[in-house]
């Protein structure tokens, strides 16, 4: 009887052990399928990464990679990233048990991060065949002692020379200076690429690198998330002011700037401009201060471009310009800035803003004459003038739309000085005056105020 009981108990223990083993085996097999799927995806991604770098890196160039990795045979759960992700998983499972999140949602989520082993990395680099491994080692982050597997000074040269088979290509670097957030810059770049392609013999393989430049505060995220999908160029952002150097020496083939070079680097110095925000309608001392600042800024711009643009390269500038002999108040920009001034002065009379604040504000925008542009370009001496002309803008003008457009581009400058609430009121007043303004605009736009300058680097 005792024996029979013992056997029964033993059978049930055996059953439990078998169940546990099977469960464990099943878990192991799911686990290894998951690991393999991750590893396969990593291989695909890393292969693509290496193949792209092979095309881009010069012969003898260096590729330095720093990433989390594991030692062969050590389970990834023993590494910090493994710990972390296990804990994150457990935390989510706790939330599932508390009914906060569905378990199916957790099952359907896989963090797209893979920590390869040194051996996996080595195999893939060797398979690519275009790199020698100069150093490959596992170290502990932040300079702690190594956890082994140092494979330094590992020089394995490949006997394949795949770059020899590469087609000869010409790299064309295009820069759009003051690109803003698009889409205008994309049309411009497309036109420039088409123009360059027409010029080059058709058998040359052209590769385009486009640098989109604007101030650091520009919304580059918006710009890059709307890049055309069908583009034929590699895109890069270059933040910073175009009044200084942006690129290495002799690295740019075509530089372009549209409706940006009218912005001064700062407001003109030592100006007392009572009741106005611009030189339009102001005295000659104010106009001179603006023109002096413009000359300084344009000289800096030209010096920087002279360093960066290759010999024979082209600089194209499109911007508002002022025809000789017209008064600044008759220029469309002048009309607009006078109205900004009137709107602010009305707000001063209503007690919304201090008049003193208006007197101290000077919009840092200047529209030069062709003579002023020519003088700076000739003083710089590094460019020949291929074309310089003033043309009429396409009409008719929708003033209400123009005010909205101006708001998008200028609101920041006004807000920084007057504050958001004053600026809201100022633009409301501007909208009320749209009808009134349109008559002055008609006459302003009948004049040639769009300046086109095409320069060639000597
Ligand atoms: C009116 S938008 C023109 C945008 C675009 N080029 C176009 O034609 O539609 C002027 C742009 O020039 C940029 N800009 C002004 N001064 C600049 C500077 N010193 N350096 C770089 N960008 C500048 C402004 O931030 C703004 O995005």
C-alpha cells in the first residue's frame, strides 16, 4: 500500500517535471526564434549600412563605430541593455496584470534594438570585404576595466579591391543659403540640378550633395520630413549664419540664396528712428546706418563664399532690390514697413505699447541698389558678374496673403522685442489696413524690385 502511494506520488512529480521541461523547451524554442529574427534583421541593416559607407568613404578613409556589443556565448541578458529591457518587459507585464495594458499589446511590441556579438560584427565586415579591421574590442563604458575579448591590432586585409570597379563620378555640391522650411527650397534645388545636368556631358555620372542652410533655430525637422521622395540628391543640414563660413574651402559647386540676403546680421547701430521701425521714410542718417551695416554684412557673405565656392563655381542670389531713383517709401517693402510702423504707433496711442520701445526697434532688413551690390562684389574681387538685373514681380498682389506670409517670416523678430500680445494686435491692425495698402502696392510692384545676381568664382 505504501509502495503504491509512493509510486503515485512519484508519477505526479514526474508529470510535473515533464511539463516543466516541455514548457521550458517551448520557451527556449520561441526565444531562439526571436533572437534569430532580431539577428537576421540586424545583419540586413548592418549590410546595408556597410554597403553605403563603402560608396561614400574615400580609399584609406576610416569608419569608427562605437556600439553596445556582447562577448561570444554570453547571453545578452547578462549585459546592461539586456537587464534593462528585461525589467522594462517585466514592468509592462505588471501593468498588464493590473489591467492597465493588454498583454496582446505587449506581445505585439518588439523594441527595434539589437546588441550584436563581436563575432557577428567581424563576420559581416569580412563578408562585405571592403574594409580591413584595424581594431575591434569590447570595453566597459566610461573607462572601467575591460570585460575581455580585446581584439586590438587585428589587421586583416582583404584581397578584393572592389572600388576599382566603381564608375567614375563627379560630385556636385549645392548649397541653398537661407532655405527656411520648404517647399520653395526643394523647387529651387530641383531647378539647379536640372541646370547643372544640362551643362555637364551626358556620359558623366553626377552625384549631388545638397546642403540646406539656415539659422540654428530654423525648423529643420519640418524641412527634412517633407524632403521630396523622388529626389536625386543626398541632403544635409548646415545650421549657422551665412554671414560667416559654413563649408570647407573650395567645396561648393553652386551656392544659391533666395529672399534671405536682405536680412542684416543685426540692427544698424547708433540709430535714432523716432516713430518708425525701418529706414523707409526716415532721415538720411538712418538710411546711411542701414546701408553701412548692409555693406559690412554683404562683405562678410562674399568673403565666406569666395573661400567655399570652387573655381568656376556659381553663386546665384535672388532678393528684393531697390531701383535707382525711387524713394524708399515707394518700394513695396517700404510701403509694408511704414504700415507696420503706423500700426505700432496706433497701439502706442492706445497705451498698448511704449512709444520709446518703437523708437528703439529697427527692422534689420535692407534692399540694396545694384550699385551697392556691385561695389561690394568688386571690392571682394573673387567673382565675375555674369548677370545682374532688376525685374518686376509677378502680379497681382493679394495683400491679405502677403501680410500672412510676412507674419510667418517676421513674427519672431517683432515678438522678441514687443512680446506676443502686442504682435497679435499689430497684425490685426495690419489686416484692417490691407485694402488701404493695396493701392500703394500696385504702384510699388509696377517697379522692378526683384534683384537677380549671378556670379562666377574666378
Ligand atoms: C523669406 S525666407 C526665404 C526662404 C526661401 N529661400 C525662399 O525663397 O522661399 C528667409 C530665410 O532666410 C533665413 N536667414 C536670414 N538671415 C540668415 C543668415 N544670416 N543665415 C542663414 N539664414 C538666414 C531666415 O531664417 C529665413 O528662413
